[in-house]
């Protein structure tokens, strides 16, 4: 454990508990991954795509109900696209794509709302508020000819949900590989996967791909839920997360949708009740 200036928050190899106290990042990630075997035994079968994903996580249908509103929110957001930061500009450790080819508009992180950003997409936030257990949400904007290098999350027990909003006209040329299996996005057809499995993305077109990413906790039995709950609260209260939330707020003017407008998307405070998973369903894998 060591002291450091708050300007160092987000640098590779360190996780900041407070503005001045950090612990080595790698041992924390290693321990989380060692716990993953126990946790994953209680996870739904993933990845799942399309209707299989909706059958296993029917509550996520709230996004499909608001699809047109979400697209209108996104259209408004993209009118300010030059202001949207690259992921590594918000969190320097996450440099998976050079330059600004991968931009992220963060709405919520570990239960902390990014209030200014949320005001720019009010219908999106309203839709996410209807989904219990959501703790992180963002728009992921990947430009044409961009590639996100292989990476994996360290928090076993977190389910990641991709809701595609803008997909290249040749969707098979814009894909994600998860654990050796290829999936491509189709507008309005969700993809759900375990973030701790190595995954990477390649956009072989000249067009932009935009997905809404939502993270929520899978339901865990006792005593595993004690560990995942403790982990969540420690990370949520850390200076690391608070600094990312601060950096992510970019001041896009609030959007005021007309009563009949087709707009809308995400988030809200994290519910204490995680999203329940139904029986596992067959995934629509593309190899």
C-alpha cells in the first residue's frame, strides 16, 4: 500500500481506495478470478444472443419496449459526438484502442449516476430504472475500422448486456469474439455474456457501431453473495470509481423530449435485488 497524488488515479497497476492510498491491482484481479469458479457455478449459461437472451432475462424487455425512444436519445447524443470521450480519457488504465476510435458515454458506474450525462438521455434512464440490479450503464461507440484488443473483466458474477442500437449495413463484418465464439450485432437483438471471459471486437466496415452496455449482478446463493456484495461495496466507495464518474461528466446539454417523441434509454440507482436469471437457453453462436 502506498501514497500517491490523486492525479495517478486510473493508472495501470494500481487501484485507489482513497485519493492518496492505493493497493496493487493485479493481486485483487487474481483473487477475483480465483473466486470465479465458485461464482460461475451459479451463473446462467452464457453467452446468449437474441431471443435466447430475452427468454433468460425477460426483464430486459423494458429496453425493447423503449427502442424508438432510446434511438432518439442516441441521435441527440451523437449530435454532440465530438464531446464524447474515449474510454482511456475517462479511465487511463483502459487503453484498448488508440486514439478516439472507441468512445464511451458513461451514465452510471457501480451505482453512481453520472447526473449531467443522464440528463442528456432522459428516456434511456427511465427505461433502465425499470430494470432491477443495474449498477453500470454506458453507450459504447466504435468507429469504422477499429479493433478492441482482447481483454477480460475481473469481477466474476457480473452479467454484461449489449443492446445494439446502430449496426453497420454488413453486420457480419462487425463482430465480437467471446471465449472463442463469434457473434455479430443486429439492431434490437441483445447479447448477454460473462465479462470475465476473454473477448475482443473488430469492426471491418467504414460505419459506426453503437451498443448500450448494462452490467448487473447475477443472483448468488449464500455465502457467495456475501463476497460479491462486499466486493461491490468496496469498489463502489473507492476513490478510483468516484474519479472515473467525475471525469466522465462532459456537460452535454439536457435533452427535453417532446411528449410524442421517440427517444430514450438508461439507468438509475442500483436495486438491492439482482436480476433473476431464468433457465439457461441455447446461444445463437456463430463460429
